[in-house]
């Protein structure tokens, strides 16, 4: 099982990157840089590429509506070039509040658009003369939609790799089935290893049945807070509040993918209450009603024997990359935590 980390920089970006070098030495395999509606991920990934040597890099995620498909492909090839073949293209749809509210672009057909963008990226990386006649993207632009001067082109540079790994973020069954069919990796959302088969088993099976063997096994990435402790409760508060944010406020009442997932996990009543409380500004009350077992079972916090047992549960559910958030008090403690988790993961 690989160990990864979602990039955070509460103490400043330069400091966070310097700390990444220590995590790399401790056994970290991959770092993901989010984008959301913050600073762009690409500039940060380029900086990290220059400061690390072995660490795999990934976007977590680039939003598929905010760049043209060819720019997405060019960007991925450029990051793979400056990193010496260490980049993984993480793509996802985000949600309408961000796409329409911040970027002013219609949020439509996320599954179909993703499938086309993946095909276009791979054609660009193979340096094919790019001709794509899809439902959502037509390249070159048809003459009646522009000047009529467009001509098919191919990427000037030869990419380091013609197959850059693509990781897709997905929650819904149709999207997850597509991920299992066409992507190298799947970026999950508060993955529950004990409920994964019931929630996603059929979708994964449908996609894997159509999967090209050349893609290799599906890399499943799951995020989890981590600490070895005999007193877990104080350390679970942050995760509890994060779950309340996602289930209650990460999206509109009418369309919140985290809320939908919590209901599919079997927490229908609780998810509705969390959302009602959160959207009315009662955030502490929303966190208080997040089910204890959901908090506990989506993280790795407890005695070492418990953590090792839960690592086995993640592995049994198909997780191949664990994105950890060490809960130690200082950087040195977090580095030691990564070293210990590396040893435990190697035993699973």
C-alpha cells in the first residue's frame, strides 16, 4: 500500500514544501495538491517537483470545466516533464457552486465530458494529429463556429510518457463505473472500507468488466486522519467537524455529493439533520450529530493494534494508496508517525 498526503500549507507554502522533503525520506510515496477555488494547483506542483526527487505528484483535482481539454493535456505533459515522469493527472467535476459560481461556466454532463477529456489527453500525449468529434468537444473547431482557419495540430514536444496516469474523483455510481473502466486511479471521498462493497461494488464491477488490461489494476486512493494513541476521542474532533462541513455545507442543499454519499452509507436521517443544522449556521450542533461510527470508521486513530486492523480493512476493500493526515502536535512527530505507518502498512 502506498502512502500519500494531501498538501496543506497552514504554516506557509515554502515551509510545507520543506516539510514534504522530510516526509519523502520517511516513506511518503505521493503528494496531492488541491485547487478548489484557491490558488491554482499547477504552479504549486511545479515548485514541489523542483524540491523533491522520488515523490509522485498529483493534482487533487484539476476541475474539468476550467481548462480546455488540450490545455489540460499540455499542462499534465509539462508537469510530467519538469518532474521527470512523476506526475499523475487528477481530474474531477467539482460542483455547480464552484463551477458556475466562481468560474461562470455551465455545470453539465460531467460523466460524458470526463470521458471525452480523457480520450483527448491520451491522444495529445501520443502526439497524434488531434481530431476529435465528440458531443461536447470538437477539435479543430468547425468552420461554421469560428474563422474557418483551424487546422489539426499535434503537440510539438515529445512527452516524457505517452501514458500519464489519470486519477478521477468520483462519488456517484455512473461516475465510479467510468473510473473503473478508463482511469488508472480513483480519488475517493471519505471512504468507508466496511461499506464500500455495498455502495460501490456493482459500479466497480461494471467498469472493471470493460477495462483495458493495459491500464493495469485500478489504484484506489482513500484519505484518512492518522494517529496511534490510547485516547482517540480528543483527536477525532477535527475529523468530526470536517465530516459535518462536507455532509452539511459542501454544496447546495439541492446537490451535495457528500450528503448523498452519507445517505448511501446508511445515514439518511443523520445526513438530513446535519445539513439542516449546518446550513442554518449551527455548525457545532451539526458536528455533534455526525454518527460516532462514521467518524471512527473513516479514520485511523487509536491503539496500534486497532490501526493495524483498520489498515487491513482498507486493503481488503481495495485501497492501494492511503492519503494520511498525521495528527501529531509538531512536524517531527508527524514525520515519526509517517515512518511508523509505513512500517505497519508494509506488514499488511
